[in-house]
C-alpha cells in the first residue's frame, strides 16, 4: 500500500487524540485570527498610527498562529510559507515592492494629515483669541477666511480618509495593481493636504498684527483688573481712616458704593463681558477709586484749611468794619477841599462797605454751619463768596484814601504829573520816528491827540476851583495811549511788519 493510499485512511481512522488535536488547532487559529483582526481594527483609520507598527503586529499575529499549531502541523506549515503554497511571499517580489511603496505613501499622507490637523487646531486658538478681543471689520474677515479654509481642510481630509478606507494594505492577497492604485490615491491625497497646509500657513502669517494686538490686550487684562481691585481696596482703607478721625465723608462713601456693581462685573470676567469692555471698566474703576482715595486722604487737610479760612476771613471782616468807619472822615475832607467832581463817585462807599461786611458775616455763619455738617463743597463755596465781598469792600475803602492822597499831591505840585506824562509822550514819538523820515500816521495821530489832550488838561487847572481829579484821569489816559502805540510799534518791528 502506498503512502498516498494510506493518508486518507489514516485521516479517516485516526484516533480521538488526533481529532482532539485537530480541533485545538482550529480553535487556536480562530483565536489568533481574531487577535490579528482586533489589532487591525484598533489601528486609527485616519492614519495617526505608524503603518510599520501595524505590519509588526501582523507579524506577531502570524507568529502566534504558528506557535499554537501542533508540532507536526507546524512542521508542515513552515515549508509552505517559504515555498509560496497559496500565500504571499515573505521576501522580495514585485508584489511586495508595490505594497511597500503604497505603505510609504500611506505613511506620508498620515504625516501630512497630522501636521494639517495640528496647524488647524493651533490656528483656531489664535482666531478665538482675536475674536475675544477684536470686533473690527478686519477681525471679522479673518474669521470668515478661517471658516472657508476649514471647509477646504474638511474636503482634503475626507479625500484622505476615503483613500485609507478604500485599500487594506495588510491583506495577504493584495494584488500589485491594487497596491499601485492605493499608492496613487494616497499620494494625491497627501499632496492636497500639503497644499492646504501651505494655504493655512500663509493665512496664519497674515494674522500677525491682529494676533499681536489681541495678545497685548489679553496680557493687559489681568494686571488691569488687579490694579482696579487694589485701587478699590485702597480707597476703602482711606475712607475707614478718615471716619476713624471723626469725619463722616458721606459723599465719598456714596461714590465708593457706586463702584460696587463695576467690581462685580470685573469679577465675572472678560468671558462674559468681553476683553475691551473689561479693560475699559478696569481703567474707569481705577480712576474713580484713585480719586476717592486721594480726596479721602486730603479730607483732614481740607477740613483744617476751611477752619483756618473761617478764622482768617472773620478777622478780615472785623478789620474792614473798622476801616469802613474811616471813609466818612476822608469824604468830609474831600468835600471841604476839592470840587464835587473829585469826590461824588465816592459818596456810596461807606454804605456799600457796611452792606458788604454784613453780607460777608452772614456767609461766614453759613460756611461755619456747612463745616460743622461736613458739607465741604458748600463751605468752600460760601467762603469764596465772603472773600469776593471783602475784596470789593477793601478796594472801595482803599480808593477813598488813595483819592485824597493823589489829590493832595497834584494840588501841591501838578508839574510832577505833567512832566511824567510829557516824558512818556516824547519816548513814544522818538520810537515812532526811529529809522523813518516821517512817522506812520497810525502812530503819529494818537500821539498828537495825546499832546493836545495833555495841554487841555493843564489848561483846566487854571481857575479858583480846578478839577484835579479830571486832570489826573486825563494824564493817566494819555500815558495809556502812548504805551499802546509803543507796544504796537515794537510788535510790528519784531514781526518784520
């Protein structure tokens, strides 16, 4: 009997041990096949995992299958694996070369896909940074352009994933033509991914100014908010210190309380209210809180100043009351020695002085009450009114005494006033003639009028009761005219006119 005839009988009449071994072999192959299939299915469809690692797993699966076979079957299988009995060859061959090239194309496409995905994620963060800060037309255009790029990225990614899913390069029975087609499609998808990646990079470069401005504002955000909080704390502490000294500072407390809602919005953050609005709010809170703190720190000094002004103005009012009493004797002497034109305008001075002093004393009382009630603005306003009343009274009272003094001087020797006025006129005339044969009529006419006016004033001194006050006002007016002409000449020559 030949071995050929014996084999079927051996298989048909084999012992139960052989049948059990065969069943174990089949089960082991099923388990190994499932393990390999699971490893294949676990591979990332989008190509993020290295393809060479997948082939390594395939090799591990094949080795595991061989190790689980019984020794006789293993011995029978190994020659077939190397002899190519119905399976692909392990080494060399055109088919294996095409498979390797397709796998390399797949790896390159996976790398391009990963780089594009990473760049898109990074750029999305930049776009979100810009939109959080900037709402300008340029920023809105950048968002629209990024959305358009996203659609092109989705198309290129879809092409890549479709190419990966369409070809299983790990199949044992992969045909060379299929491998070539897979390589072509994967290479094409890789090129498209690289092209879109280039567009994305150029777009990212164009975002430089917008992104720089956004990052600058974001960098300012936290310090600005913290400064505003510290300013509010400083204002609160300053207000507490003022109150501890016995000053209420109700108006400052109200202004500080009005900032509480702003602090709440700052604490809610820029995510709710926007970065630009939060920065503006922080600056506003900082400015207002600093103003409250500064005024609170100055409040004790301000109270002391108001107290000092109350005492000083009250003393001045009392002094003016005494001085106003001396106006009547001055007027009496003016009436006795000079013509009515020299003193008639001073007649209301005593009564007006007394009225002003009374009003000033009433305002001082109001200022004192405002100070006691710590109404600082009202107290300051009343004190300003008192000062204006006392200044007017002081000028009126002083004018009466000054009038008597000047009239006495001119009555005693009018030549001093005359010579003073003539000197001023001659000085102006010399300047008008400097560098000219004839003076400019604009300058000569008022000076000539001034000479004639002085002569008339001198002539008015003749007679029994000369109007000395008219003489003094005329000479003063002539000197003012000459001074105005001198100023005009110097201004014109200084500017080259």
